C-alpha cells in the first residue's frame, strides 16, 4: 500500500526527466503500468517515460509517484495537490478517480465536465484542516508544500506514530498542474 509519507527528495523535479537505460528497461518490463493504481501508459518520442516513473524500483504513474514525493515540485509548482482525509478510499482509488475527473474535464463534453467538477469539489471537501494537524505547521497544512514542511518538522516521529497520524491521508493532484499529463494519457490510452 502506498504511504504518502515515504518521501524521497532525491528525484529530480521534472516529471518527464530523462529516462536512463535502467529505467527504460524497468518501464518496459512493467509495460508502463503503475504498480499502485494499475494505470497503463505508453511511451512516445516526445515523452519517453509516458509520464510514468521508477520510484524505489517500482513503476508508478505521475500521480501515485507524486503522492509518494510531496516535497518534489511538479511543473515547478510546490503546491501541486491537496491532502485529504479519506479512510474509505485507498490512494489507488483516489488516483484513478482524479485521473477520470481530469479526462472528463478535458473531454469537451460540457455535461460530463460539470459532473466531474462536482465530484472533484466533493473530493476536496475532505481536505484536512488546520486544527487536525496544528502540531505540524503554523500554516494550514492542506497543500502539499505545507504538508511537506510540516513533515520535516516532525521527522523525529517513528514509523508507528506516522502510521497512526497519517494512515487516512490521501493525495489529490491539482488539475492545472497535471492537465498536460491527462491530455497526454487521454490521447495515448485510447
Ligand atoms: Zn498510479
């Protein structure tokens, strides 16, 4: 199961960073399929990675990878997503839902777009509030950047404590930051 707190700050900021031979082999072996949400992408000449990434030897889609790496900018944005409290949804489900919402918003079908936007708003209603995590940071830790700042402050917590406080937290990508990826995925997967 994905734990959004396993932060790896060594990964470069660009989601489509150069793919080296080892990563290419791994991506091909996994058939460009995300180990978390099961989404399958495809490479192209301009986007060799297909917006998939190798993280801790696993292939993950850009969304699931970002859930694992809150401190990493996406398209130079530090606040590229939201943190919600959702004990009844796994990260894999939140990722898939966010991607479907992204596809619907880009579809050009106004009724579909409207419904998708409503679902997106409902999803964000579970955004965590300052009082839930006041010990983390003085700012409202509802965005990735603030959450990541908060996490560095409490790095003294052990794994069990992390699990206790954060087991229900999920990452929801910001549509604007990911729209170019949704556009690519919706073209290549059809
Ligand atoms: Zn995924």
